[in-house]
């Protein structure tokens, strides 16, 4: 009877959570980059060898765990008596679950029966009654409970889920949010289970894509509570099981602080604000939408940012014209000075829980989806992104 009430409560809570010239110029700069740049890249030693345990990150030595440390037979043997119960089938549930299944793990999915996630899981080959179950049943069957519900849903369902996390199970998160901000979320973990974290550094879709490409995403791993004495080893192995190419150690606190800070900063919020500001000034001074978009977004994303990702900022600077280099070197310190106060205020807002409370309030609304769509529509309607849609259609690889 109590189990039935718990399942009903979980289901009820989940229902409420519910152009060309610029690009050519940029690439031509790369093509005529100084010979010493190409020579330097070609001569660079292969630093990342399989099995390395400690690496020097700009003078700080850190431990790194690699996929080669857990060959598939070893991984499968390690988890042969475990059942990974994924609770929630959103972005991370999809990516991590399919990867773990492909790696030969015993994986089941727990979601609200008949809901949208249930249907999506079925489309991905999870079978009701065999690998797909209502949440309570999945938790009871699982030994490693992977709570991949949204942050708001974790908070809203915790009172019903917590009693099911019994001694001997392992509680797994992919974000430190709920545990670190327990005062706001109400997620106080049981004292007699291992509590671990594996946080892939990307969306669940990317987790899946990189795994299928044979590369694997990088992840951070952490231990909140080690009852068995094996939590650290367990999370290192789970990181590989869900598709990580390598992982590095952090803490629950540092993971959530850096994650919330980065998303609001240069990864999403900051870059949108900076793109928009540059575009607006160009338009104010008579530049056409296509020219403003190309000089703001297209050249950045299609030519220069990939160089930073592959070789570093110095390489990108060196690959551009002498005029571009000089201006960038002169203006970078001014942008740093102007932005530092904003970033310091942002980090403080993350650390003191302001961002957490804002997220819980907004994402827990009954009108969450409608309110979010309204804000996204405002961005979609901005001239910069309407112009961008036309520019993207001009790319040689655009699909008509």
C-alpha cells in the first residue's frame, strides 16, 4: 500500500514539472598562416597517451582517468552483479543509458508510465516489463540508482524517492545541484549508501554522438559519500560505462559552481549577450544584416572558434592577418577588465544559491513550458538570428 502511494506521488509530481565573403576571407587567413604555426603544430609531441594517471595542466598536476583503464571485459566483469536503474529519460538519460547498454551493462529505465519519456524510451528499444518500468519498480530492481531527472523534478519527487534508496544501493547523479543546495532542494541523501557523481561536459545528445564516433566525452567525477570504501573506483568505472573518453576529479560543490557559472557565462548567456551587442552596434552604423551577422557569428563559429578548440587561442591569433592580430591583442585586456565585475557578480550569485532558487522557482512552475517558449521565441525573433537562418542556408554543406 505504501509503495503504491509512493508511486502515485512520484507520477503526480512529475506531471507538474514539466555570407560567403566573410567566411572565405576567414578561411583564406588560415590558409596563408605563418609557416612556423603549421610547423609548430606538426612538431608538437603526443602528450595524451593511454593510461597516463597524472598530467600537468599549466603547472598544476591533476589525476586523469582514461577509458583504457577499463577495457570492456574488465568493465563488464566489474558490474556483472549490478543493475543500473536510470531514473528519467531526458537528454542525459537517453545518452548515458544507450551508451551503458551498448557497453554491455545491465540497464533499466524508470519513468512515468505512459508519459512522453516512456514513449521515447520505447522508441529507443527499451521494453516495458523487461528494461522499462515505472519509477518505483525500477528503483527497487536497481543496485545503482542514476537520478537523471531534471533538477526541479529531483526536488519535487525526492520525498517519494528517498525511502526507496535502501542500504546497499548506490546513488548516482550527473549534477551536484540537488545535493549541494539541499537547503533549497530538500534532497538530503541517505547516510548508508555511496553517493557519487559523473558529470559529462556536454548535452546528452553529445554524449551519445561522441560515443558512437568512438571518441567519448570528457566528464568530471566526484564522491559525496563513501560508505563501502569503493565509491571512487565505482564512479571511475561508471564514467567509462556511460561513454566518457576520460574523466577528472572534482567535488560536488565545484562541479555545480563551475557548471552554473559557465552556462550563464561564456557558454550560453555571455556569448548571446556579446553577439547581440556587437551586432547592434554594426546595425546602428549602417551595416546590413548579412554583413553584421557574418562579422559577428558566422566567422566566429565557422572559422575561428574551431581553431581555438583544436589548437588554442595563440594558434588562432597567429593564423589571422597582422591587422586582426594587433587589434585583438590591444582590445582583449579592455574586454577582460570590463567583464571581470560581471563574472565576479555571477559567481557570487551561483555560490550563494541565488541562481539555484531562481531555477527552482521558474522550472517548477506549472506554466514552465509556456513561459520558457515565450522567452525563446523572443530570441528567435531577434534580427540577428533571423538573418542567421538565411546565412546558414548559404553554406556549401547546407541541406535544402
